[in-house]
C-alpha cells in the first residue's frame, strides 16, 4: 500500500496547528428555606432551568449527620419528587453516607460511589445531588466530575462554611498522600441551593467555624465588610439569624466575584487570594488529625499572617490587634499545641506547610498578605524567623506567656 503525502514542507520546519476556544460557565446560587417543602419551587426550577420540558433523572446522597439531624429529610425528598413527578424522576432512594473529613480520606469509598453511579445508569444529563457540609460536597463533587468525565452536580450545603465559601466555588477534591485536596478537579456545579433551615441544627462550634471564611474574604477584598463583622461579632457568635444571613450572603457574593472577575477561576497561575491564611491552616488540620475544624484552623492562620504582615511593614500597626479581637469575640481559640510540633529532624512541622503550599501552586510560592484591612497583596517569600516571631506573639496573646 502506498501512502500519499498531501503536503510536506521542509523537514527543518515544524508544522503547528493552534487550537483556541472559550467555554462559558454559569450556575445559579439560590438562597431559600425549607427546600423540600412541596410548595417551594427552587429545587425543581434549578434542575429544569435549561430543559423545562424534560423529566429530569437525579440521585441524592445525604451526609449522615444531616440525616440524623433531619429524620424526615429522606421522606421529604421522596414526597417532593412525587409531587413534581412530571419534571423529576429519582433514579434511586436517597443514600446516606458518612461525612466530615473522613469521607475525603477514603479512596475506596470514592471508587465505590463511581461504580454505584455506573450500576444506576446515571448519565451525563442526570444529576448527582449532594446534601452535606463542605468536605462531603468536595468528595461528591469529585465523584461527579470524574464519572462520565462530568455529571451535572447540584450542591446543597448544610453548614455555614459550605454556604458562604466552599459550596459556591468551582473546586472539588479529596485528600491523598497526607496532603489536603491533592486529588481533585475544577468542575463548576450545575446549581447551588442554600437552605437556611439546615443551619439551625448545627453545633455552635460548627456555626462559628464557618465565620472564619467571612473574616478572610473581608480582609483581602472588603474593608467595609470587615467593619460590619466587627460591629456584629457578638450577634454572629450567638448565631443571630439576621446577622448570619447577611454574613453568609455577603461572603458568598465576594467569593463568587473573585472567581468570576479575579482573572484566574481555575487557578492556572500561582496567586490564591482566597487562600489567605490557609498555608498554615491546611497543615494544622493535618497535624491535629482534623481535631481542628477547617474554619478553626483558618482563624489561626488569619491571625498569624496578619501579625506577620505588620511585622514586615506591610500592614499598619494595630491591624493585627483588630483582627485578633474580632476572632476572639467570635469565639475562636487562636493557638494549638500542634503549632509547636517538630519533624524527626527537629524542624518546625508547621513550616512544612509553606513548602506544601508552594508545591500545590506549581513551583513558585505565592502568599497573600495584607496591605490594609480589606486589601490583599501577593508576595513570593516569607521569612522563617518572622513567622516564628508571629507564632510567639500569638502564643503569648493566647497563653498569657
């Protein structure tokens, strides 16, 4: 057989075809209450918004803590689907799964869920609905993103942290090799449905933990919001419904704005402004074996990096005190003994978090620090001695010595 060459240029000249296209993403973030009350149209509208004349297949996974706090939830979902039977078609009864950080540390569970979706015949035009906290949504979002190369995913966050931060973003992932979110995908949800009723059964510790992300985003993007948080700190600590609602909506809005207009929604560069305070927080979570809630670790990271910003002359004196007072008024304890742990070679274990952060960014360390309360700025180096001085400052404030 003879192969005919249609065109062959000089062998020394490479041939390059340049491919370029854009993909537009959009997804609604609803704020509602009693989502599965049959009179509430939000769930059915969210699933049917692109194809209103179709009967939509969906499967639901519920975090076990949520199911135990809302004993009638599974029944309510089934009754809601039956009431809207012309539009909704459940593929299987809702499945209750363990939640919290353990769900992100169990690769066998991820594989089982992918296999389960295969057995159910879930296709790319069906929906995987996850009801739970941030870690649960991370894991189920990863399952949806990696099955059939992407199944439509609907998030129903049930925690403050899920509703004001992680639930409205575009990331999913699980932990691997001792590193938080080492395996994951950028996969925007089809819709996010925030139901304020879910927050009422949370333990006070979990409600407060989620406020840390509001402090974070105010510090890097909105000084007016930071002042509002100061003025309403006691109401937030006491879980006043009006204050919590305002905080959650403003925090979610700022996160969505950063993702949409920050210039790097899928984090192809090195800057991670929404991860202010997180280089130490992620490491602290691992060092404490997740005894610390994510938000509690973030609060410590915020206090630490704010003090560092003052020490290196970026943030004016007194900014660290204001941030410390706000976090304390909210109810955070800003020290943990794990911060003083050492590696077998005698190095500070917490500082390993900087190297892990750099590796996660792709090689160049980029840390957001503060130029003002409401103004973040990226730097590419942190001085070890200054970090240790900031840790000592924080320890003295918390421990009184």
